[in-house]
C-alpha cells in the first residue's frame, strides 16, 4: 500500500508542487476562515487581506482581548458604522440597552452573557477616524455593543470577508 501511495505522488509530483506554489503565493493576499459561531450565517469565508471594509461589508478582525476569548482570536462581523457615524444607546428594562447607528437599530445589549459573565456596554458617540462599529444579527453575538469589542480599529482588521458557503 505504501508503495502505491509513493508511486502516485511520484507520478503527480508536478501537479502537487504547482498547487503548493499557488497556495503559498495566494496566502499573501487571501486566507480562508471557518465560522464556528452562530453570529453570522455561513461557514466558510474568504478573507481579502489588507483591504479595509466599507459600511455594509463583512470584516475579519483580531479580537483585542478580555472576556471569554483569547487576544488575537479572529472575529467575523458586518460593518454597520464608520468614521462620522453616530452610535447611541437607549436604556431598557433590567440593564438591557438598545443600540442605534445613525438612527438605525443594530442590536440589544444584555447585562450578562449566556454563562453569567457581566457584559460591560460598548461606546457611544461619534465614531472617530480609523474605527468601525461591527455587529452581527445574532442576539448573542459579541460585537461593538460590548466594551470587550468596542469600536474596532484599523490595526485590528485583517481584511474584508466574503461568504463562500
């Protein structure tokens, strides 16, 4: 069996080498991410490295740390607020807050996570240059509604994300 496998690789070595070269060359500009949370629909995303997103686009960014995730974890969210957008929060019952970006409802912040961790509320006001408000449609999404994510900086952004599957 090992001999058959060896012969297979020997016969097809040029093909495997070209595939490897292409993967290495493209990895400078693109990467593939697998979404393991329920925050966004879809499982596989192509990330265009170094491309800053525009409002309405998906973005891949590195988590700044704190809370339930490790610093540097890759997050995928939708950009709903950019430089100059106005973020506001309206207090609701029992510590809940409704967040709005430019007057559009973007989500309700809860006072506690599903596992009981306190969730500090995210920033409000005018989004400064080089910052983004990111969100996802899932009510349990950890996004800009919470201080642990807050406004995402240009430095945190890996690139624009495109849903593949």
